[in-house]
């Protein structure tokens, strides 16, 4: 109980930091705006052209916007941590919270909770906004896999934010992390996937996005795929904790 009490003001201070940083808060808002907005615009443009116009898997097509929302999630996660490595901010933070484990886990918990709340709202808003423009090809909540996709898409976005946050703690630079992750999930993953064959299903983005697929290929299912993504994010968060504990501020 004594150990838990100091954690509350630490969590509150982390929330204040995120709220006061426009770029970081903007990244969180952009998760919803990019995912749901691009989904709705794309569905309005081509959704009723013909059956399968947005892809052969209608459930995955209902989350086309997640490819863009994940970038915003990474920006949020990286930005929330990278702010500590500018102008001696980390020294100030550690002076206020000398326990490095408490400091780091409070930051990660704040990032995770905010990303989860935003992700769940985004998952539902993306489905509803996109299907509103699909006409006779629209899916309805309650169709096979839809509830899983709504919840799972929010979890996926949360894990992407944590993945970026952990890597930023390791590399101490949000710019470096984003310059590596964004090309990886947009380009390299597909190029490597073609060369790696079945092993590509274990890449973080490919595994995690299985939760919004209705048609499965390979050994992973929707939840096991999300589990693989959770392992990637967990490894990054663990690496970040080790880095914060061992390196000089």
C-alpha cells in the first residue's frame, strides 16, 4: 500500500506532460481522425462501385484506415517518451521521481491507457463511419467477426503505441524510431514478407492485423496473431525499462 500511494501523483504528472505537449496530444487525436476519417472517405469514394471494391476480405476492408491510424499511434507513443530526452527533461523527471522503475512504468501505463481508450473509440467509429457509405455491401455489427474486429483493432493500435514507446526509450529518439517503424510497416514488411514466406506472419504489423481479418492464412488466428504483436510490444517495453534503469540521465 505504501508503494502504491506515490504512484498516483506520478501517473497524474505523466498525464499532465502528455496533455501539455501539443504534438503528443495531437498524435492521440490523429489516431481517431486518420483511421475513421480515411475509412469513411475511401468507402464514400469506391465502397459501392462493386462487390469487393475495397478488398476481397470485407472485414479487413472495413478497417482499411487502420494502416494510417497505426502511424498516428506510433507518433503518439514515440512522442510521449521522446520528450524526456530533450533539454535535460529526464534529469528533472528523475529528480522528482527517483525510482526509475516507477517513473518508467507510470509513463508506459499512461500511454497504454490513453491509447486503449482512444483505440476502442476508434475501432467502433471506424466501423460505423465506413459501413455507412457501403450501401448494399455494408456489414452490420453482429455479423461474424465484427465485434472481435472492433475490440481487436483498438488493442492493435494500443500495442503499436506501446511498441513505439518502448523502442523510443531504448533509442532515446522519437525521430529515429519513427524513421525506422513507419517505412517498416508500410513498405519493408511487405517486401520482406514476399521473401520470407510463412515467417512473415510473425512480423508485428502482419500478426497484429489478423484480428481484423475474416479469412486466415498461415498458422496464426486473429487472437494468436494479436498475441504475437503483444510479444513484440512487450519486448520493446522491457528493453525500454532496462535502458532507463541502466543508462545515465
